[in-house]
């Protein structure tokens, strides 16, 4: 008898980084079939003691720092002519787990435009289909994210959004799970 074919459906991919530094690097990716377009420029990114395990859908890191970075994400009309799946087709569950002891962002700008959704008709409302975040500053410790829960300590945060919202200060402990949403020692201050 012939030997069985090798199982390639669960090929392990475990990638470890001791120290990674990226500076002055740009990217551009477009997938016309799905309508996805993303571009950006990294000023400085530092990653230390990180591990990526695709089989276990796990990302762990000691530290991630991002400075002077701009990124955009656009959703356009897809050109894929394949028949769409019925709306009640179940999707694969999100099983990713992310853990980081320290995450810092300084002078980060991010825009996201869903060109398939009309803008909100309200003048000063944050439109989550058309975001324009500038000057993001974030200092987070003990971040843990899983399929249904998020835990983190926000030491400090600030940002501006194109709607006119200006978050001047953000800090506190956040715990979100299927059984509770808890904010401890929490401060959210908008500019007047």
C-alpha cells in the first residue's frame, strides 16, 4: 500500500524576535479582488522579546513601541466576481490571543475609510466608517486580548479625531469579558 499523504493543513509556524527595529519604512498593499487598500510609513518601530505562533493564534511581546507613523486603510468596491456567500454562512471564530507587557504609540496618525458606507449626516460625530485620528499618544501596560476578553492598564493616552473630538487624557484599568465590563481608576478627559 502507498504511504498516506502528509497532512499540511496544520503546518506549524512559530516565529521569535529578540529585538527588531524598523525605521523610515513605507508600505503599500492593494487587493482589488477584495477592495482592500492600505498604505503607511513607519518612523520608528521597536519590538522586543516577541513570539508569533500561527497554529496557536498567539502573539506575545515584552515591548512594542511605535513613533512618528502614519497608516491608512481603505475599503473599496471589490472586483471579485465570485458569488458571495449567503449572509447566514458562519465565519471562522476569532481565536487570536495577544499579550504585551508594554505598548507605546507616539505621534501616530491613522485614517480608515469605508468607501462602501456613506458618511454620517451629523457634523461633529465620530464616524467609525471614516476615521481620521492624529497625534495618537498611548502608553499601555499588561495588555491581554483573547476571543472574548480584554484586559489592560492605560497609563496615559491622547488623540484628535477629524470630527473635532480631542481626547486630552485617558488612563485607568480596563477589564472586559462576557461577564463584566469594569473600569477602575479611570479618567477620560476631552478638551473644551
